[in-house]
């Protein structure tokens, strides 16, 4: 799981360098954001915008966490 998270971090780092990529697409799965169907939300930990498939709501933090940051917090 640690290697998987490291690879995910590397991929996100590369994608985030693309001009405004994360404004229009999810940093985790690259799906495009749409206003009502697939809205973007910033992850509390990494601050990347993620889609509804790649995030969960943390009741404790009262904020959204992406799947990678959620897995990291479990380690």
C-alpha cells in the first residue's frame, strides 16, 4: 500500500504542474468536473480538487478527504 501511495503522489505531482489541469479534472482519476453531476471539492490534506468518486466526507474533520489522503491517515 505504501508503494501505491508513493506512485499516486508522483503522478499527482506531475499532473499538478500542467497548467490548470486540476481546475478542470480530478487529480486522482482525471475525470472532468461538471457543475451538478461531478462537482470538484478540495481535499483537506493535499488541497487538490477531487471528484465525487475519489473523495469521502470526514465527519470528524467536517471536510472532504481524497482517497489517497484517507489511506495515508489509516497507516
